[in-house]
């Protein structure tokens, strides 16, 4: 991804999609899916498509430019030291939840859309840290009146995979909810979903959070140290961790719907106002 200035003097982001010979069909499919879906979407928490170009084996997608980059890089300090307080993180979580709720409704394209590759690096941030979901190359339109779609290949990113989808090949809207829960854990801890640099007991955020839900003393120890203690309440952190734990429930039936995540995050933001 790179940025440039177009004729209107507006800065845009350009994504080059390579079409390697061995996987040319896959690359072409992802390009067409992304253009098809993005051209029909309109929501403040989804990145805006400005244009695209297909020339020979070259494929380019032009988006609105998001100055703060992606959430994963910000959390990991890739572009310098940017400290986000708890309030900012809650607003990012809420914005992403609203974007996924829109995708999962029939409002967007007439049928629900499963993003299938939701992760912190696909959440772009504006100057004011407003969240916008990007990268729809693996997105799937759900068949009308069906709650699941059986796939022959499991696609997505390691660490954000819905385990039920990985085991059965059955894709549901709850697959996105699982990935959303992983992102919530990243926002809470400032750590990657899978961090092999940690000890064996601390490498997987999902395993760790299930061991700590309900224990506020343990939760305090995993809260990202980049957040000042004065920026959050233990009540809001506990509620947030509880929501994340339900989102990453192994069985999809135990996960909340995205519209319920939006409502709960609004309550968590209210709980954090009691500082």
C-alpha cells in the first residue's frame, strides 16, 4: 500500500495486487470481489473505494487515504510512538463493530456479507482515530436465507481463524465475530493475536483471556501498559474482557451477534465515564 496525490490534489492510498502465475486465478478473484463489494458499500466505518485499474497483469485499487495507518501497526509502535488511551480504543472497537454490523445486515448489498479476513491490520485509522474496515478480497456474500456456507477451502489469517470454520469448512457470520473478539483482545493488551516471542503459556491471547475473565487483579496485569491507569475503570476493562471472551467462544452458537456487540460497547463506554 502506498499513497499519492491525484489531479484533484487529494491524497489517496493505492493498493497493488500482484497476480503470481501459480495463483493468478485466486488473485484475479480477490481483485474482482473487492471491487464488486466495495463499489456497493456505503458506511462511515468502511474504507471508501475511489477507483481501480486493471492493466495486463497489474491490478490497482485506489482508496481514501487513512493518515494513521492500520491498527496493528499503531498498537505495535511501527510508525513511531503513538499512545492510545482507553477511550480511543473503545471508540475504535465501536466503529469496527458498527462496520461489521452493517456488513452482516442485508442493508449493504441485499444479503449479508462475511468479511472473512477481519483483523487489526485491516482496520485503518483516520486522523482522529476513527476506524474503517478495509481489504474485502476474501469477503463472501451469504446465500439468501442461509445461516452458513460450506466452503472447500478455509481462507483467512492465522490467529483470527474461527476454529469451528477451520474444522468444518462451514462459514457463518459468527466467523467474523470470532475475529472481532481477537481484535478486542489486541486493543486491551496491546499484543498480537499470536506472539511466539512470549513464553509457551502466554503466546495465545485467546487461551490467556479465558484464564482471566472474572479476575480483575489478573486482568489489570495484562492491560496494555501504554494506557495510563487513569484512562480506564476496572469495571469497563472487565466488561470489555468479558465481551471479548464471548466473541472468541469455541462454539459459534455461544458468540453474540455484531449488533449486540455494538450495544454492549456503548454500555462499556458509559461505564468508563465513571472515572
